[in-house]
């Protein structure tokens, strides 16, 4: 399994440093001032800043950055299961393991390598893993008419009726067999997040809203107003690999600003 961070210029500085808990993280910087920070704890993207210093990823002010706790925010890797849909801990073990930097990553194709810098992280399973590893102002477009599983209604299946998805209460859904592009419109900040995905047919949408926010120790009471989880996933049809087979899941985020 590998994980590549978002990219920038080839001459960008790539720095490996330690946080206050002694966990390594990799920072990629481009000449214009944009940056990405990826923690080796969980292979998780913790920060994505534009050249203007604008942070584009949410992380709770109460997030716990010390293992074995998963970090509440950023871009986590839920593997090999999502939520409690399996026999393992919530969202699987990948986000609670320490990853390593791949010293010999595969080369980017010439068509993909221009102006980009990247880091490949590896999660090497331990013997223990192998024993248990099972074979307001925001709207989302790209989910209309899709069936979804509602985790607030015992995973009952419904069909999305709206032209776009907006938020007025708690939501915890898995949209099934979506297109490979989803758009998240943030009208207040005049920006649009575009999600391109590959090998990830489903889309998870989650916001805890007010009541659940107050029940989570690692989440601020009012932070539900500042975040929205939208993620590519493979949930309805689990991916099973035979020995020697490979599978690739890819998620690319971009942001467009409007005047």
C-alpha cells in the first residue's frame, strides 16, 4: 500500500521533521509558498496550505496527535474497513499505524511528473496485522439521484431526491456508485473543492452537527460549523484480492476560488 501526497514543483523542498510527540511528518513546499504536511502516523495528510497561507483542511482544535489515537481531521486512510463494517477497530488499523517513507518509489510517468513533487509512504503489515486482516453554506453536487445507506437509520437504503446536498442537521451517509468527480461548493468563502477519484466507487458524507459534537471528547462543540467530511470509498462491494493481485485507489483534491 502506498500513499502519495499532493504535488507541487520539482524543486520544492521536502523536509522530514518530528512533531512534539516525536512522530515524523513530511512537509512538501513549492516555490510559491504552498505546502502539504503528511504524518507518518497513519499516513495522514494533516495540512494543505495555499501560497497565501490559507489552510484548506479541517483539523479539530481538540484533536489528539499522540498514538494510539487517530487524528480528528485532515485526510485519514480508513483501511481495510470503513466505520464498523468489519471485525476490526473503527475504520481499521491503517490510520493508527506508523508508516515509513518508501526509499525506492515508482517513477512518475513523464506526463504526470512535470512540475510535481511527491512522497510515497508504505504501510508494512506486522505479524499481528496479518492474523486479523480480513480478505450553511456548503452544498455537494454529483450525488443527485444516487442510492445511499443512511447510518442514522440502521444503514437503510434511500434514494437522494435533491438536486444537491445541503446541511441543516446531522448526516452520516454512504452514497453508492457515484461518478468519479464530486464538487463541494463553499459559498461563504467563495471556493469550490473538486474531488476526482479512481477505484473508489462510493462517497462518504458526514457531519456530526451540534448534539454529537458535544459528545466527542476530541471535537470542539462548535466545530461542526467549520467542517464537512466527503471521502471516496469502496464500501458496498468490498475489494478482495487474490495472492499477487493489485488494486489502486486514488483521490485527488483541487480548489477553485471565485471572485
